[in-house]
C-alpha cells in the first residue's frame, strides 16, 4: 500500500479542504484488526471521503469493467481497489473481501448497494452483504455516517463524518447462514449508522 500512502499524503488535505470534511469519532477506529468500514452512500465522493476520514488505508470494490482499461487498471489496483461484478453474486469478490479482512486489512462497504443522493438514509433499503461478510470473516463492522445538507455533496459545502463504535461480529447474533438473519443483522448495522444523524447541521 506504499502508493496509497503517497497519494494520501499528497491529496488528503486538499479533499478535506474542498469538501470541508468535519470528522468525529476517529478514536473508535480499530488500530490492529481488519474491519469493514460501513457507510451510507450518497455520491461518488464517498470513497474519497472515507479514505481521508480514516487513519488506515481502505480498500474498495470497483466495477470489473474498470480493470479492463489500460493504465486505469494499474492505478486503481495500486490504490487498493479490487474488481466485483455488479448485479451478480460475485463469489470471487466475496472471498477476496473475507481474505483481506482476516489478514487485518480494512475494506470499505456501502450496505445500500448504490448511491442515494438527496435521500435520508433512514428511508432507503439495505442489502444483506455486510452481515454475511462480518459473520464469515469474524471481523467487526465500523459504522460511519456521511451527512451533508440535503444529502447532496457540493464543493465547499460542509460534510460531516461520524464514526461510531465497532460492532463485533458476535453482536450480530447470527447462528446460521440464513437470508433472514443476514437481512436482520444488516438492518441492525445500518441503524447504528443512521442513529448518528445530526438533526441540525452547523
């Protein structure tokens, strides 16, 4: 992740200034163990927002099509991205994610599955992947809320990033690989994200 750290040092300050990112709860980030950085999804900026808000390097899913483009493939790979097929159960990406977490890495994850600009995350559906990955990897989930006015990212409009306490895999109370349990546990995780929502933004 040497290239990631170089880019981070060069650009993190710029993006924090451009998006006026205000971060609370950084002390909750696990320092050693692998974990899922789990956040709501309102824009294409969210990957950058997570990356500059956390102290450890974050790896992300990226559309498989991007890895077919010369030079871009090398760039996003160096930055820690890995391919995933959208709209399909990509078992390879799932296994890769679990492997990364068990090695002690950090993986960014958006439970809503797609961007929901302009919509309060409390009013959106959540997919069950976060609970499945946490259960199978045994790694904690770090709930993160990305909030801004009207949930629409604009340059120089302040973005609030709230980082909650880690949710241990055991807290999800999953005792078997059942869709119902994954769905309930994922909703539980997402409620920790939405519960951090500020009623008034300064």
